[in-house]
């Protein structure tokens, strides 16, 4: 049996040891570089200490847009990092606008009014963002809202910080803005189209799927396009007009999600819409630097980090529109849990995730890592690794494969442990009442003969000084048949005397009609006279059985009713809204 010479064994052993030492030395050197480019995250409060991110203002430099991403929509650490970064950029880099990109453009008008002018209160301003992020940011974002408000108290009007949204995926707010623009400009619009807008402005969650079934996109889109083009010729409130410019986007987004035939590309349309609104906000305040907060997939500069497939993010569009001015900070999470609205979901773990790599290299619980300071580090991180990805419908986070991450992000915030955001208790964002009218036989016969229901309402409506989104009164006509809803029509009551005509299909049985009045957030309403096709209704016959004045879920009484001067008064109960 042949044996390997002893000197050969020694040489091989030494070579292996040398390779091991070099490998260890290379890894140690990489870890040293990573540590040199990482700084820890301090606590957000007290905000004015600013012990964290001491180099952030140097890294951002003279950039005019900073995009801050989040790996999930339900991680407290992502929000805390965003708040810490945002307040520091405001104090040290003179940033003047915070854009919560996935919050509604129209609904955040009240939020901006609070931080700039002090109208209302912070909790209400957040509650009335009716879509994302709704309850999920109420408690955890509140410190930033109050900080911005207090900061603005020390600033001149020209230097105050704005807080706005950029989303237009909710038709309610866009339709409200369109109706407000029509009233403001006295723009001539057919009653039938104003009725369509009124339906969208009051569309309940339960009707999100129903209305697209009754009215396909092909029917409505030409009407919305014609309206948008006509509105472009009128001068009015600039933000209302910008909202009207987005009305077709909102319509398409709604049908992509709720239409009978789900359409792909919803995210692409959303990003185009958010980009247009962000660009409009920036243009509206020349020279102001902006901070944009959204999911990683939206703020990224490239099209590599996507929801299962490539798409153009608004971050890519901003980087192209403002070359050299856009700085992006992504986020990644190593472990823990996050909130998805319906419960708590786990973070999927992997040693090859960026957060795990950064934690192992630095030993830090969390921090911000700057890619651009070392070519060696950039080369390593541009290899295939993984990031946390999750949205509101996730049952757990996904491992998203990413290559060339430094083309997407300039820096990365990481956290070892993700904890869920704090959700508010169950509540309704608006104080509502509903009033059902009883149609007489004479009214029904007249409707059947004429093919329409003409409603005349004389009333006095008192609204609070602060008009939160959704404030107002509308009348709705529901057409039922064969155990399902056939159509839905509505009209906003915006004057003391309101007359509207609802067309009814030929041969339709008026016995299946439901006529109702709905109010949101008003102080009071005095119904003086209601007539249907000339037949005056007996308001004295309306009683508690006709009026729903409390929340069915929480049993909170919002309004009380009383008969007065041959009419009906619906009065807000003080302190009824939590």
C-alpha cells in the first residue's frame, strides 16, 4: 500500500490553512467595512435629542428628494426609523414636505391643515384617512404628526412643513373633490353624471363589488374622461383640480380590484398616479425638499424589487425625472412579527437576508447602512441576496430575491426584530345616520307612469367648522329586483332646496324602490319638506323606526331626532364620536 510522503501532507496542510486564514481575513475585512458604514438607530422620542443618524445629513447632501421604504405595512420599527430620519432631515437638511405616498391625496388635506394651521386635532386627522393606512398608523405615527405641528409653531408660513398623501386608489375622496370642484367653479355638468359622482363619494365597503357589476368600466370611463377634459379648462382650487386630473386613474384602480373581471397592472397604475401627485406637490412648492414614505417596492429606483414580476415604480420615475436628486433608503427585517390588519404574521427568516448579514457583521439590533462608501462592499451586496417583502394580505413575509441592490437603494435600514404596529380599537371614522322614506301608493303610481322619481328636499344643514372627509348629506335610491340590487343612484344635498330626478327603467316595479337619506359628520339637519313627484311626504309619520342613528357594531348613539315645526330635526349627540 502506497503512503503519501509526510512532506506532501505538511505542504497541503499549510496551503489549506493559508486559504482558511485568507478567507477569514477577507470576511473580517468585509465586516470592518460594513461596521464603518453603519450607524445605530436611536429612539425617536424625545425627538429633539437626535442622537441617531449623525452622518445622514452628510450622505443625503444636497439631494432634494429622499424616499424611505418599508418592508411591511405593519412593522413598528419601520415607522420609527422613518420618523427618526424624517425629523432629522427637516432639522439638518431643510426638508419641507413629508409625503405619506400610500395615503389618500384628498383625505390628507385635513392632516396638512392640522400640522400647518392647527385646525382640528392629530388623531382625527389620521382617522379620516379612510383607506390605507387608516387605523394602522393612528397610534404609531401620532408622535411625528405632533412633532411637525410643534415644529411649525416656530416657523414662518414659508418655512412650515407640509404632510400630504399621494394615493388615489379610493374613489370616495376623488369623487368628493370632483363635486367640490363643480360647485366651486359653477362648471356645467349633467345631473346624471353628478349622480354617478355622488354614488362613488358615498360607496360603502359592501358596495365596492356590487357597483362595478351593475356598471361596467366601458360604460363609465368615457364619461369620466369627458369630465376630466372639460374640468381642465376651469380655474379653481389647485389641489381639487389635481385630484380631478387623477379621476380616471382612480376609476381604473377600483375596477382592477373590484370589477367582475380582475385586471392586472393595478400596481403599475397606482405608481403612475402617485408619481403624478408627488411631482405636482413638488412643483406646487418650488425649491422645497421632500421626504416620501412608502413600501420598498414603490420607492426603489429600479424595477428589480417587485411583487413577483417587474414593474415601474414611482421611485424609478422620480429618479429619471430628477437625475442626481433622488436618495433612497430601503428597509429589511431579520425576524419577528408584523401586523396585517386581520392578525399577526411572522417574518420569514434566512441567513442570506440583508438584515441577517448586517446584524451578523455589526452585532447591532438595528441601524442604517450606507452602500456608497466602499466598492468592495457594493460588489458583495450586489450579489444575489434576499429581502423581506409583505403587504396587507400576507399571511407571512416572503423572501424576495434581489441582485444589484445598490442600483435600487443608496442605504438600507435593518432591524433584528420586527414588532407589530399598534392598532386602534374598532371604530368608525364618521358619525353617521340613515333615514328611510316610505313611498305612498300615489308616489309609486306616478313613478311608474312617468319613468322617474323626482325628489325635492327643503332643509337646513349645519356642518362643523372643520369639514372632515365624508362630511355631508346625500340621498340614495336603490333599485332592487330578483333578490339582488339592480342599480344604485345618489345625489349630494348641497343647498337649502335640492331637486333631483332619478330615471327608472321602463316597466320597473316601484314596489322594489328604496329611498333613503344618509348623513356623515354634520352637526344637525332640519328637514322642512320632502316631496316625491309633487306628492308631499308626511314628516310627522317618521319615527325612530325610520331613522338609524347609532353604530350597529359599537352601539354608539351619534344622533337624536325630534319633530319640530312640522318637520324633523336630526341633531348630533355631543361627544358621540370616539
